[in-house]
């Protein structure tokens, strides 16, 4: 029997049981057995040994180097390492995508010198889910932020439309759904941080929003990812790419099964 392998870090696997079960169901429906591999402490060679011969490796980690290692061994990995690397480094996202789509200026925070006039937003370069995203209003805020962070951080000027953004779910290089995320209590709109989400018909996307999604999809082979768009001074700007992207908003608000669509796309592509 043909098989597939799903890669997760333990912490993420414990929070994503519903999606994991849906992946198992989708793979079984396609005639593949599936194994869940927790990669936290495994050497890359052990991951390869466990995944060797699989028709499909679904990489739900943020370890692009692992994805690249498996790709070089001849495995079909989704999302590809190039997508995983770009999405999980906010400075790299800016460097690769700002030449083709509007984005807020993004600069590395180097020492105590503020890269922008106060206030601005600071973020861990490799962060996700809104974690560590901080409004920096003065030098004391900046010092406190830097003291709490251990890795690289980036800064961006404040967007004018705070507390709301649009996540466009892309499956197989095409928009599959759009969710407007809004928070009335936080400048971050993340659903996992208490923001509310509402479905937006794809036909209702504004031309500049659709243009960003189309440009990103031409540049990146997005098998299943989120394209997050904000509005600033009346225009749409790309905020970030989310890979791996969560599915809770889709399951709560729509009847879309992203796991099934993702698996179908991959097996049609292999």
C-alpha cells in the first residue's frame, strides 16, 4: 500500500489533532496509509529513514532545512522548502516579495537604535500566530522588547488600519477561501489571540487584494498556505505568508476541508 508521512513538532501536533485526523482521513480516502512523525529530537537522517518511499511528505513544521534535506533525497515535500523558508523569516519575506507586491517597510532591529520613529511594531523574525508582536511606543518599550527576545527581530511602521486583516487561504496555488480577522481589543487581529473572524466571499476581494494574492502565487509554489493582507493608507499591503497555516477558522466558519483539498492537489501533482 502506498503511504504518506506527516511531520509535526510535538507542541503543534498537540494543538492540531482535528487537522491531523482530517489528513489521515483524506489520505486513507486516496488509498494511502499515513504516519505521524514528531520531529523535535530526530536527526534528519532518522526522519528520512522513516519517510523513505513515501509518496508524499506533508511538512507541518517550520524547519525548512529538514524539508530541503528530504527534497534532495528525492521526496515530494509539501509545502516546498522554498516556501517554508520564505514564510518563516519575515525579513526574507520582505526581501523576496516586496519587489513584486506592496509591503510595509521592514528593517532588522540592530541594537538599541530605533529603526523607525516611535511608535512602530516589533516582531520576532521567525515568529508566528502573533506571538511576540509588540507595539513599541518609546525607548523603554524597545529596551523591554529586546530584553525579552533572544533571536533576530524586525520592525515595521504602524499600518493605518490596525486590528484587522484579511487571510486568504491558498490551496494548490489558487485562493480557496478568505477570512476577515478583526480585534476590538488588540492591534493584532490573530484568531488565536481572540480576534473574531468572518467569511469573505472570494468574489468580494478588492482588486488590489486579489492582485497581491495572484502575484504571491506566481512567485511561490503555495500548496497550502495563508496570505495575510492588511490595509495601509487606503491600499492593500502584504503582511506575511503563513506556513504551516492553521485551519480552525475554516472549520468553524465554512464547510471547506483544507486537508482533503491539499492532499488531492499534492497527489495530482506528484
